[in-house]
C-alpha cells in the first residue's frame, strides 16, 4: 500500500465510461445489430447489412468533436418529437414550471 493519502483517494476520469464492444460504444453496436436483424427479418438482408455498417462507420464521423452522450441525447430528443401523444399530454421542456 502507498503511504500517500492523496493517491489512495484518486478516482479515474473515465470510471463511468461504457465498456466498448469490438471498438464501438454499446449504443452504436446495438443499433447496428438491430438494423441488421430487421434486414434479416424482412428478407432484405443486404439492406440491413448496409444500414448496420453505415451506422458503425458513420458514427465515427459523427462523434468527432462531440461530447460524451451526444448520440443518446439526439436519439432521446428525436424520440420525443416523434411521440405525438406524449407531446400533447405534457408541456414542452422549455416551459419552466417553477415561475409564474
């Protein structure tokens, strides 16, 4: 054990970073495999392979300069825009309830 008290309390910067699956983030990998699976189910396996490969290759270019979690936020934001009943039931996110 080290006698330095500061070294024993250091926490790595990337402790909450996702564990990569074959060089890709888990979200990218799952999205690509899902597209490939839909291609197989719909008997358009070539299209599924092209779309899945496009996700894996294209995500590398989309992540340049982006902060961690940007893709998850983008998918979440587009999902909220596509869900019309959810938009009708709740106020928009930019309306603040804490002031009158």
